[in-house]
C-alpha cells in the first residue's frame, strides 16, 4: 500500500519571516502550530516512568537478563514492573540515607544492566544528577569530570572498582562507591577502603532504603536530570546540562509522532534490547521511550561479541543500533550468500531485486519473505517490528538492505547530545534512503549560510547550510562553561550543530557535510583529526600527516609525508632493495605498524588509529594550497587533492588488505 502521508513532511513555522543568510525555520507537518513540550500531566522524568508503570501494570515483565549456568548463557529471567518499582524507590531512599542530596552528582560506571537503569530512575525520582563515566574517556577526562561536578558517589560494576582505586588520588571528591554486583571480592574491597573509600553493594543500599517510610520531595521540571560529557574532542570534555523538562520533551516527541502515525507506535507488548551504551544520550532516549510506554527491556550480557546470540534468545520487537553493526550484518549476510552460491545465491538476488522494486510501497512480500528472508530474519530474533538507526549517517544501500532482508520498518534519527538527540526523524512508510527526516515535534530546524564552504540557503534547487535546532529538548548550557555555551547556542536559542544539511523536495533534512573538523565515524565515535595528526607528526619518520574519516566508514585513513632524511635511513636499514619506498606495500605496512605502536604509546584509542596509509614526497605547503598562510592544513582542499587515494585506501580496507 502507498504511504499514508504525502510530502512535504515539514512546513515553515507559521508567521516566520526569512532572514538574510538563513532559511525559514521548519517544523514537523503534524506539529506546525506548537512545539511539543510534555504529555498531559507528565512534567518530569519520574512522571514518565510512572506513566509507563501504570500502562504495563505490576505483573508484566520489565527488566530481563540472561541466566548464566556454568559460564553458559541460558534463557532470559525477568523482574516485573512491580518488583522493579520497589527496588527503585528503596534504592533512591538508600542513597539519601548515605548522604546523597538533591541536585548532587552521582556517577554511573558500567555497561548496560538493570542496576544502571534503576540508578537512573531512582536519580530522577530524588533529583540526583546522573553523570555517566566510561572507559574511553581516559584517566585525565575522568578526573576532570569527577572534580568539575564535585562527585562524591559512584555506582559501578565490580570490574570497574580497580580503575577507581588506581585513580583515587586524582579523584579527590569521591567518598562512596556502590558496587552493582551482589558481592564484592574481599581483597578488592579492602584495597578500596584503604584509600578512604566507603564501599557498599547495591543490595545493601536497597535494604537501607527499605526501612525509610517517609516520602521525599518530588523532582521539578527545571531540575538537572543529567550532565553528559562529550568524548573524543580536543581539550577537556564539555558537560552537556539536560534538565528533566528537556528529557520529557524529547521522549514525548517520539511518543507524539507514534500517536500521529508518522512513527512506530510502541506498546507494553514490545521488547527492547538494551546494548548501546547508556553513557550516551541516544540509548537513554531510546530506552526512555520504551519505559514511558511500559515496554520490556532485555539487557545484553555486556559483550558485543555475544550480542547476536542475546538477540536470538530475547527475540526483541524493537532494535536500535548504529551503522557499524548494520554494516557488520550486511557484510555477514552477503558473504554467506556468496559462499553458498548456485541456486541459493540466485534466489537471494532475485528476491532482493523484487522487494527493492516495491520498496517505496512496502517492506513485505508474500512469497520471498517466507521462502528467502525468513532465515535471515531469525538472526535478529524473527520478531522485529522496526529498527532505528542513529549516532551517525547510515549508507542508503544498508538502509534498503535492512528493510528488505528483515521485513521491518527502518527509521533513521538525527540529533546531538546537546538536544537529547531530538533533531530529526524519518517518516513512517517513507522508505527514501539517505535522508534523516523532519524535525522532532519538540524542535524546529533552519539552515544558516556557510559562505566559506559555498553552502547557502539560497542555493538551487535546494537550500543548504549549517543545521540549527531550537526547541524544548535543547540543553540548558555546557556545565560551568559560559563561553562554550555562547559559541554553540545563539541569543535566539538556536543550537548550531556544526553539521551541513539540505532541505530536499519533501523538506526532509539531508546531511551533506561537516562544518567543524570534529566528525563521527560510522560507529558514532567522535574524531578530532588535529589531535591524531599531532601525535603522528611527533614520530621521527613523519614530517606531516593528514587524517581522514568518512562517516559511512568505521575507520580512519591517512596521508603521510615522511621526513626525507629519517625515512631514507629507515628504509635502507629495514629493506635491502626498494626502488620506490613511497609506493612499496611492504614499506607502507611496516611504517603503519610503527605508527600504530607509537599512537598506542601516546594514548590514541583504537578508533583513533589510522588503518591504511598513502605516502607522498610532496610536502603540504602554502604554494600547493594545502596550507593556509598561518600554516594550518586546509582540510577541504586536502580531501579534494587526495580523493582518489582515499577511495583506494577504503577499498583496500574493505577487501581485507589493510596494512595493520
């Protein structure tokens, strides 16, 4: 059947006047007159939880984890909504008994598990401020975050306790640690206590709160719900301050489009797989809408290598992920088809082509879904109703592949930590790939000219410019950083995203470029190329480096200008006879090996390391237009100059011939 809605899917804000240098602001076509702020009688994150609890009822399964027997994962075991509510209330009161006060920071340091969410919900109830910690922050950033927020309490899984003990001297404010596991190793507990830390188990805190009968003050919409620190950028991390009202606006926006039929309608019958890091806002928003709708949450084991096994056992109806995993599924399925060959491959390609031809109308086919795609659907449990991709752009080919092979609706979302990920969302049954949809009901979007990159709101056929978002989910500020806040949010309340976008013929947003040099890889990790280049350029063999990443790719590639003298001596020592070391594959492989080791020594994370290199003897200079007069790399020019080499490097990586 044809889509229920016809374009345009976004409309100009009523009464808005176009200003020079920018487009008119647009809103979702179903919410043109007023931006969504909250559902009826729901004002705080705690209200949202109570709404879902009431919808589900006390007996319905809420949080599930896999039972482990002799090290082997078995079936999912569930806690009911009623039981979890008691735990939330007891745990929150227990934290108060330990001394945690309203609008004070509580750190959470763990992979996704029920205790993470219970801590989150208890914090919403008692107006604590959730501050997530995670390994890829690194020691310096963790120290900065703990000290900036005056954090005294950390809730963590037992495997993270050693990390905190090692850093205790730098984490001066930390006084109390709550371990999520039922027991704590006696030696580890003693080591922690020897540094002055008080150590409790999660269960002990719940028991402490169970004895408290009096009720505490309810949270307020203006209370800070969370401070989310961005990672992977140069300098110190920035703390994004999100209020309970902002969280409510974002999640009620998802609910509102479901109610209007332009997005999936989530119900208490849905089961959601929780595996994307709760440290990031995307997963908290995704999990939050399921909590609001009374759905069940099944947690993965904490190991992404076992994720597909967890999904097969859980059989979720909803799956939110990032392009990296979708790309893995895509590659794995197509490799399997190729390996089988013969009639199986012929049937797959015939079925795929038949469904793709009808994709604008439907994701289902009466014959091919049963004959060809049923087995593939089982890889994600066989019950998926819809899939949501976020965090970074997903390739149109992969989007179509997921729709065809899993016979599920696939949506793409766009947003940032700074607006609780409530930027744009694709429209139900609009299977156009390569777009990120239209503004959330709680947001409005405009494009602002970027003349230095030749992106203008007057461009034909479609306006282009920096995407700016304003609405009820936008952050209050960067924590204790008014200068950074003013750089990002202008006087009229517009959040400047740094992404370059375009409004297409249906007024959908298309991401086409990045204004700032910081960008994301396909798995959603932020990359600051200057920092990485700075590390490699310290190596004796490197004179200059240009690091490039594509948001459709999972890894970085690099253009290296070797130091001529050092490089000549090194190649003569390592390789007896090489006619042209700049093009020799063995030379490149060995140099990349050295750079990777050097990067590791200098604290580059795995995703910050380049995976393929191109060597050139020509230095970057002002004369060849690769450097500015102040000797800064002109990234846009470099991208154009080395485009063919970049494409070759990514082709090399995809063919498995990476130099690592």
